[in-house]
C-alpha cells in the first residue's frame, strides 16, 4: 500500500469524512492472556492486507507502569504470525493520556481475526480501540 503518494488502485479506504470507520473491538487491559477480535465484514475475504487504527486512552494509574502491547494476525504455518509491537508508559496523573497509531496486517482468509496481548493489566482506566480503515487486494 502506498501511504505517501496517491492512492493505489488496489487500495480500498473505509474512512469517510465525518464517519467513524468500522469498529473491530475494544481491549480493556484486564487480562494478560491473548484476546482475539473477528474482522468486520467491511474487510472482504479476498483482501491481502488490511490497515487498523489502534487508539489507546489511559488515566488514573496508581504507579509508573511500562506496558508492552502486541497485535498480530496468524495464517498458520511459516513464516508464522505477523506481529506489531507497541510500547507505552502509563503514569500516575489526573489527566487522560491518548495515543493513536495505524498498522498494516497480512489478511488471513482462513483465520479472520486480529489478536492482542499485553504484559500489564491496568491499575486505573485504560482501553484500546481497534478500527478498520483500509484494505488492499
């Protein structure tokens, strides 16, 4: 996908002015286990890749907390899962922190899920929201 020049003819953007893109799900940092989310029907089974905006809010933490976050798709077999890593530090504060980033994932037609895992549970308020913003053939 070409993010910096003109839109490729194979790119289908799901974001429109004034409209939220399709919501995939919310992760609440309440487990250290892996959580999976089904991909919305807006991403067709024939897509090769898809793009997700990862939006994180947090606040009211009790202690300084470094946080690791892994997001991936897994088509099974080699080369293995397609993993993105994100690192944050949550601080004790009355204000709310916000972070947003966009990741591209390999689409697995045989396993239409995105997986999320963290190495910390929240000591205050923390949520991660996933939105489908584009896909390519």
